[in-house]
C-alpha cells in the first residue's frame, strides 16, 4: 500500500467510524434507540467465542473492544463474555457451533470454513484481491453484505462485518525464498486460498490455530508459517525461530473478521438491539484497521533490532504466485456454483471500481483487478 492509499484509507475509516461512534453516543443519550434499548429491554448475556486469543493485538483485542463499547453504550444491559478459542468452541468450528445454536455468537475469519463451505473464503480474503477499502466498498455499497446474508442465513447464521486489518506478511521462513523451487517440499502453515496456491507449487501445506504455531516451528513440524501482521507474529514469537520475514501478503491483501450470530437469536432481538450491535461492529471495523496500521511501523523496527531479515518477494516469484492464484480460483469456481457466483460478483465490482481508482489514485490504478 502506498502512503497515499494508507492515508486515504485511514481518513475514510475515521469518518465512517466517527459516525458509528456518534450513533452509539446518541443511543445512550435518549434518542429513539436509547429509549428502546433502555431499562425495559431484556439483557443480553452472550458467550461470544473468538477465533483468536484475546491477548493478541489487532486479531483478538478487537472483539473485546466491541463488547466493551456495547456494554458502555447500554449501561451494562448488553454484556458479552468473549471466550478465547478452545474454551468453549475450537477456533475452526465457530460458524458451525453458531449454526447449531451451541453458542449465541462468534468472532472469526470466515475463511476457516473453506473445507465445509468453499465460498466462505471469498468473504475473508482473496489472493491478489481487494484492498481493504475496496472490500468495505463492496460489502457496504456493492452488494457484498446482501450476498453473504443469502448464503449464511439458510445455514442459521447472521454475518456482520466487525473487524478488518490490512495485508499480512507473506510468511516467516527459516531460510531464504527466492524462486518457485524454494517452495517445493516446504512444510508450511498457510490459510485459505493461499494455501491451495502453495500446494500447487509443491509445498506441503497444513492448517493449525495460531496458538499452536510457535511450538510447531520450534520443533520443526513446520519449516515456515504465515499468520498475521508483524506486531501479532512478534507477540507469538515466530522471530525467535524463523529469521526471514517476507512481504507483501499476496494471499491476504486484507483480512476481514465477522461477528456471526445464531440467526434465530438475532431475529428475536429488538430492532434497536440489532442496530446497536451493527453500529458497534461498524465502529470496530474502523478502529481495528486504524490501530493495526498505526502499530506496524514500530513492530518492524523492533524486529530489525533483533536481527530479523525483512524482505520483499522477488517480482518473478510474485508473478508465478499470481498465475497460480488465478488457476486455483478458476478450479474452485468450476467445482462450486456459489463460489463462482460470488467470485464473478467481486470481479464485476472491481472492474467498475477500477475506473474510479485509476482516476483518483493513479499509483493504485496500476494494480491488477483480476485476482478476486
């Protein structure tokens, strides 16, 4: 992301988030929402399972903040307990648990359900796909939210965009990675469609929750891993084992997080409570993105002081990864009609948006729009 793009994204997010925060204040100060959600409304005491440890910056702490702001805005009437992964439900089983009513709600990356619901990964991140502000534009104004509801509501799930971060790293590696041959036989943890791409190039790809990754790296069960932003990965200790950290995060140009609510529970809520939750999540998206962007420069400096090699993938390797990504997307679309429908919808939106993007942000207009 260029400096201009990052500045524009944060400013836009700030304005949108400011409106959400203002609406939350209005709810407390006696507007129609505040009256409806006051003392006469039932209390909401939910167990909300997060797919990410709540101690993790950007990934886990956003769910806590959304819950805290809701509790403040409702004077304690809406009070959620945010559980770490595995305390009630495993990290990769949250949507399934919500669907069956085992928990009222969860906070997760939808792509973790790729094995059960192939289309889910398109709502999480697409290799060489949308920038963060492209995705939010598609979700809010381009029909993305409506598509997600069409797909998830029949499964008993209400999906609400509730958090977002920018590009992740391309991974932590014990040795240098310069050519496609360096990926052959590499044991790596990699999520989503990016994992399928690396498999296509000969890597041995596995999936495991973030809490298991350091030990797997340390013991040699995997040679490399991707997980999240530098500030998050440093907290998990990857730099103590793998000393090469590569960029850009081609597999996840953005990462979105959704609050998934048991649909019958959601439908039974008063309209005012649904509005409050959506407002809190809208506020969560802007704060999550802004805080995540703000903290990465310092994290990279800290890693450099530890002797970490922060590198960019070779352009020739990125070109091969993009070609393989296109092939994987086509294979997935051929195998699943819903995947094909959402992918076509995203591509059509990007094609229209590209006309504005090229005029308004010339540097950004140089990028490909074929990825997702």
